[in-house]
C-alpha cells in the first residue's frame, strides 16, 4: 500500500504456480494482483478451472491481496469488422466474465481493439454490441450455466461457497486506453467517453464498466504526462468527460516509445520517456486516491517486480530513483505473460 493508502499491485506470472504468485505479491508488498486466466495469445480456452484455483483464492484472502484483476487475451478485438473474429472475441470476453466470478476477481481488464480502418462510428457500435452481449450471455446464457459448476472440491473448500455468482460478485469490465496505433480505439479521453456512452445506450449498467488508463499508452497516444501539469490537465479532462469514479485502474508503466508515436513499449518505472516527475504525479494525484494501480513493467519474473514496486515507493516519498544498467533497460516483459499451468506444479 502506498503511504496515502492507495492500493498498488503488479501483473504477475502464474506459470510457476498460482499460490506462488499470491505469495510473491505479498513478498514484494503488493496489495493487488493482475493475472491472465489463460494463455493470452491463444484462442483455445482451458476446459476446466486450474486445479490450484481454490488454494489461490484462499491464499489471496489470507494474505489480504485485493483487488484481483484478470487481463483478457491480447487476441480479443471488440471493435473489428471480421465476423468470425468478432464472435470469438465476444465469446472470450463472456468467458472471462464468468471466470472472474469463479476467481473472485473484481476487475476484467480488456483492450478495446481496432476498427481496422472502418471508422470510429463503426467501432463504437461494435464495442457496444460486444460488451452488451458478453454481459447478457455471461449472466444468464447457457454457456455460463455450463461452466459454473464447482469442479474444485468438496464443501470444505473455502472457495466453492463463493463460486455462486451474485450481484455483489459481479466483476467490473475495465476498458483500457490504447496508444492509437493500427486504428486502436480509445486513444483519447473523448473517445473513451463515447465508448462508455455507446455501451450504456445498449442497456449495460454504468457501474459495471470502467476505464483503465495505461500510462505508456497515454504517452504513445500523445499525452505529455512527463509534465505534472499535463497529468493534472488529463485528470480534469477525464473528470469532465467521463467522471473520475469510473477510472478504476491505472497501469503505471513507463515507456520506451516516443511521445505520440502510437506505439507501446513498457519500461521500468521512471527509467523511460515519461520519467519520474510525471509518474510521481500520476501516483500521488489527490483525485486518484480511489484508483488501483498495477505495474506491467519488464522482468516481472526476474526480480524486477520488487524493484519497480520499490521505485514507486521512492517516487511517492519524493526520492530520486537509482539508475538502471543498460541491459536492464533492454529487458522485455513477455516472459511475465504466463497463464496458470494446467496442473499445479509440484511444490
Ligand atoms: Zn493491457
Ligand atoms: Zn496496460
């Protein structure tokens, strides 16, 4: 927890074990955790929940790690014109909403996707349709019923009693801003507002849908958040266009891309183009105290999870950040992007 009580977490890999990831979150002093529930770069979904899920939920609870966010597969495109791709995307989103209830996840975080050149109006209608259908199907569709039976153990299982979905357990769908490359939607606050309006017009309750701002994506989209005054301006702009209560998550990533480049390459906190001053303002802005922060910085499974969390704490305290070596600045995040194993590893 940061000094003013706002929660901070990290996207942690589950490939070496779900319980291990929960324990790692506690070790590095994270409050919250973001994970993949399945392979983020494959359409095929696991047939049944991971065997380790009940133990994972118990461990998170015991350690007080919350909230849990599930990041949806990168393949999903909620805005695209291809029918088959679109139907698969709706199915994955629906599946993740069901999975989130089973995991006890508060947030389902998804990239909005690309209209592939068909224009913003087309994309808006697609996103609204996909979200409305995912929620409708996820709540009372046959797939939800099929996939909900408890496969995790007997009545002594702490998690099983929590598997019955109810309104209080309903996850919040958190749409992430894009850097704007490849006709990616939601690169501006105004377009995010239009997307939320279009979803609400399809009858989805506004409380069920929020926004995640990824700092590296903001930078790629052209928001000069390296300057604290520009962070303040962005916060005001978001509040006017959308309302700050709907800003649920911030991905506190630095960027190695150029401002306005529409590309998205994450960097260690304070070691990229955005730098310390802007990220410090983003993580200490008084109006953002209700937001959950997550790191998606490089080298999560190589010890940089702890290093970057420490860098955030230093930022909050107003301390200078230690320099990183050139090879550290070249680390990639991809090895962190692992889903739970089908079988719990031997421990
Ligand atoms: Zn993301
Ligand atoms: Zn992100």
